[in-house]
């Protein structure tokens, strides 16, 4: 059944099965890539969850053109559910102290690369893709998911709010706290993993 | 004028344009007179670029094959 984006999703159950495959197959690389950012090594399982849920609810999809956003929303919720189920007890966080934390000032004060004339950029340059993923995965999913969706994948806060069925104000508050946690985690990770040694450069 | 703490607390919201006009004007008035907070602003922009430009993981062939198999096995 040559279902084309923009057509209405309808037809017999056999057609629907094939229609679902046509719509979803081309999105698998994108969905996997997003899931890697959201749940790391559980990405494949999250996408598998997403495929089964999406197929169950395929009748709810009105327009084929809406399929990418619809699949993304289902995937994000599958990732959130996995994050909830596997969440480790979060480290105690003093949010007042966190609010006062500034990575910019911390780098300037600690001056990890005394011979650098672009200290802050050199700090960020120490982080490879694996380091960044590790930092993000150390954040509680409550904060990690909006942070990834908005600042790495370019969604608007209101789109994320729709995906998560949460008020926009809640998403904005989580983004604020998530950014602060991210900044502090960047510093802690750099310290714990030897990225601040001049010799590592 | 708002304090440095108040200005830096809202820098990302300022860049995201998710604050109201009065808050935006207060931050801009502060930035016009505070060099350190301009440094904070530039670093916030760098951090955003750092996140936005990070490489995507491509799905390995075996993972794509397994996901494709799941699709094929869905009951009509």
C-alpha cells in the first residue's frame, strides 16, 4: 500500500499493518538516535517499546504527515517510563546551592589550564561525544529529557510540554534546574575523569 | 539595576526568549554595565552550541535489522 505522507491513514487491517511499516521504517534511525541521547544503552529497548505502543495506537493517527511527531512523542514517553523504572536514588541536591553555581565562574576561579587564552572553550573542548553522553545520563530523567529535546534536538518547550502532557511552566522549570545540574555535572565529571589535567590535553 | 545573581540566573531564559519584556530589559540594562555577566552570557551561548552541535549516534546495522524484524512480526 503506497502510503504517502499527507494521506489520511485508513484501510483494511492488512493495509494498516503495511501502512504502519512504511511510515515507521524510515524513521527508525532517527528514533534510535534520539533514544540514545535520552536513555543511553537502553535505546534499542526503548525503540522496541515505542514500536509496539505505536502499533497498538495506530488507529489514533489521523494524518500520515503527523507520524514523525506522533512517533517522537510515544518514544519520549517510553524513555521517560524506562527512566522512572530504572532511576537510581538521586544524589541529595541542595537546590539553593545549585542555583548559585556558575560553571563560568568555577572555570575562571579554578583556572584548570593556566596557559590557555580561551579557558572556557578549552574546557568544553575536553569533552568528547562519549563524555557528553555520560554527563547527560547522570542527570535524573526528569531533567535530562527536556534538556536533550530542547537544546540538542531543537524542540520548543511547548512542544515538549505537549509530548509529556505537562504544563509549559513545569517544563520551563525543569529546563532551568536541568541546565544548572548539567553545568555542575560537567565540572564534576571533568574533575573525576581527569579532563582538567594539563597533561591530558 | 538587578544584581549579577539575578541576571545570570535568567541568562538561558533570556537567550530562549521565554522571559517577559520587563525581565529582558532589566537583563539588557545589567549587561550593558557588567563585563563579567557579558562573559557569562557568551559562555551560555557556547554551552548551547556545544549541546546543539554534538554528534548523533547512528543506529548500527544489527540494531536496525532487529527493529525491522519487530516491524515485520507485528500482528495485523
